C-alpha cells in the first residue's frame, strides 16, 4: 500500500542523510520507523495490563470460582 505524507524540508534532508549513510532508500527508513513506532506502542499497551488485578481485595482464584459458579 502506498501512503502520501507531508514532511518538512529538514526531515527530508535528515532522512536522505541517514539513507545514504545506511545505504537504504528513504522509503525503507520510513517503513522501519513505522515498524519501530508500532512495536513500542504495542509493547506499552501490553505492559499497561500487568498489575491491574493487584489492587483488588478479592483473591483472583476465589473470584474466578465465584464467576464460574454463576454459569
């Protein structure tokens, strides 16, 4: 899929310098940057879920048994 994005002249120059140094295309650098961004934000969402149950007063196993008994 293709996407059209607007960048400042400074961003284009910086990407071109990185591309030349790394012997990659500008598009390859942008794809890598997007992949990195998505991976970091996915990891943050997963990490946000840890410890959510810790503040509860009820034992997790007891709660599970109670909920299942309602079925």
